[in-house]
């Protein structure tokens, strides 16, 4: 498993925190979910 470190603004961090609280998900789960969505988008671009 790889480890990723990113820098985000205070506003982005607050938004992520609020979303995690509302969805009852961890930051890791939320970010992984969005990364998995990229798989579908990458396939669409490749098939075009």
C-alpha cells in the first residue's frame, strides 16, 4: 500500500471535515472513493 501526502487550503480542509462528519466517513474513505471514481473517467477518456 502506498502513502500519499497532500497540501490543501484551510477552506478545503474544513470542507472535507464537514463532509466526513455528515457522511460519517473517514477522510481516507472519502478520498479513496473519489480516487476510485477516476477509474471510470480515465476509461471514458481512453475509449474516446
